[in-house]
């Protein structure tokens, strides 16, 4: 699992996993979508419970930001930012997914082709504390 940087052993470990594509919230993940239909992307990330910095961030209701990107694979280029989702950490919660991290990509955002989806998670008041996750493939028809 990719870790958000910096990792402070014994103090803070945040990992990003499971960048998923769905046609709508609640549908199982899919990797083929129509260019004329909206679709949702969502990241799962989690902090290691009990570590002091992670617990501090939750206790101050720290904001997180997830930026979603598409990297074109093959001929042509249509790389770009898909958008972002902003939320807040919550006391007692260590795993964030689903509605908290879901972003709806509007129709006609991507041209037909194959893309590698990627995302960056960051905590805006703490520059340099960010993680990057990539690898999910998407075909737009």
C-alpha cells in the first residue's frame, strides 16, 4: 500500500488503497465507461489507529483533499485533472472511503481511449504531507 509522506515511525502512518471506478454510487467497481455518461471515482485511505500524529489530526477535524487525474495511454494525449474531493477526518474513524472520497466525473470529460487513473491525497495545512496512488485502468468508449 502506498504511504502518505512523510511517514513518522511510531507517530504517523497513512496508506492509500483501492482507487475504484463506479458508474454511480453503490454500483460495483467497473473499468469501462461511456464518454457521454458521468462516472464516479473513489479512493480508500486509512491511518494507523493509535499513533499520536494521526490521532491529533482526527481530534482537530483535519481537512483532507483528494485530487483525481487521468493519464492517457496510447496515441493522443488527453491527460488532465478530473477534479477533487475535500473532506474532514473524524474522531474515532481510521478508514475513509465511499461517499467521503467519491467524486463524480462529468460526462464528456475524457475522450475515448485508455487511461491510468491516479490520485493525490494531501492535508492542506501541512505542505509535503501527501501521498500518490496510481494504477487503476479505465477504458472510455
